[in-house]
C-alpha cells in the first residue's frame, strides 16, 4: 500500500492538463492553498521519509519534454527531515487532517 498526500495550488488545479480533480476523486488526500493572490510554488516530494526530490521542475508534461528544469534527488537525512517538516506544516496550514 502506498500513502500519498498532495499540497497544491488552487489556481493551477484549474489549468489545462491538471489532474487534481481526478486524484481527489480517486481518494488521494489533497489540500489546496486557497489564495487568490499567492501561489503554492514549492516543487518537492518526500518519498517514504527517506528520499527528497526538489528543484525548479514543474510536474507537467511540458516541463518534462521542453522546459529547462532541474531536480535534485537525495537521501541526505538533514534535507529529507527539513522538507518533511515543511510539507507537514503546509498540510496543517491548508486544512489537512
């Protein structure tokens, strides 16, 4: 079983190609920033509390095929812990249970 939680931007969730509605309908726990003027601009994932993926990479088809992007993947415990804490803070801030 895989546990997935997502924090995303409310405005970008309406963009063409966004999969937010499908993920939510499939039961993936998901919260949005709910801000008309500010955007959830973080781009990172913490995998199993052991691996961090972080960078400029927008998780879109266009980013993977055309944009100049970067992503760092590390298992450095200090980075993983910091970003895990950041994610959990955002999850709570935007109403995650």
